[in-house]
C-alpha cells in the first residue's frame, strides 16, 4: 500500500533554489527549446502520440527503451518524481551540482539500484521541494517508490513542481465537483483543486477523479503537456501528421488506443 505522500510534508521548506528564478527559467527554457525528432514504435496511432513525442523531444519524459514508450504501463512513484523534476527547468550543470551536494544524503535514502540512475533527478526533487526528505525516506522504507502512484498523491507533487504549493496550503475556500470528491484525502484536495482549475486534470465520463487509482505513462504525459500549456508554452503542431492521422481514421471503427480519455 502506498505511503501517504503528505507525511512529513511540513518539513519540506528546507534548502531550495530561488523559487521565482526557477519558475522563470522553466518558462523561458521551454519557450526556446525546440522539440527534437523523437518517435516510439508503440505510439503509432495512439491518442497521446503527439504529447509523448513532444515532451520526449524536450527531454521531459523518456521511453522504456530506445524505441518504445510503454504507454499503458502504470506510472511508479519513482517515474512520476523523475518526470516532475525534469519540468523544473534546472540546467544540466546545476543538476550535477545539486546532486553532488546531496550525494551523501541520497545514498543513505535511496535503494542502491535506484540511486545509480535516479540520483540527479531525486536531488532536484528535494532541492525544489517536490518531495521532502521524510516523504522520500518513507517511500523507500515502505517500497512505495517502485510501486504505482495514486492520482491524488501525484497531484501534490505536480503542484509542488509548478511551485504552487504555497497557494495550495493557503487555500481556505474552494469547491471540487467530482462525483467521488469525498474519496480524496482531505489534505490533498487543495492540490487536486488547483490542477482541476487549470485544466491539468479532469474527471472521467462519470465525473470521477479516482483519487486512489493509478495512471498510465501516456496519461502522465498528457497531464504534463497540459501543464506546459498552463504556463503559456505552446508548441507548433505537426499539422501534416495530425491531418494524416485524421484521414487514416476516417471510415474506421474507433480504436481504444486512439481515443483520448478524460484524465
């Protein structure tokens, strides 16, 4: 069972990079970096193909191999944190410095098999306040780090990555209209509310948020894409590809892989 991500949350106000500078750097970096040509063999005809290829081109998300993305695989907490860390706009040089500063700390917290490939992104998560040290320790101790993450916990990490956690913590009056609002942890409702307000998360066809449910890698990519749009970062659509896809779909029965779900 996944450890509640809020445990130890109040301890997260430690060492950070200047938050406002980070937010500005994030927006500017995404505005000027063109998406590279990235494609995955298992994204052909998939509803999230454009989102995935765009974000992969920016280096925000990555595949499960050089040629595959595994869109239907459930997101683990570790993967979600790594993806969130890459949206902060921290440069490669600063990332290495942050990782060096936190090397001893992380070597004591992270499992050895995770530390070897996730050290830098996890260091950024701690530095920018996406996750606190007690929260990360709890995840590693319980084994939740490598298990699927719930939608409500992801909401908190994503809001923190957007540097809107203070806004969430200070909300005193807000309304959530999901059919399963009562199932959302009380302390996480402000985070879900903010993402809902900005259109980053939505209910399903039954107006359910499914807070305890998991999400796929494709769904995560779409949420991150919506986050970029919220920041005013708009990409040039590949109109020729989009048009070709529409033409290909005409006269065919709906394919679940091509149908965009409510997230």
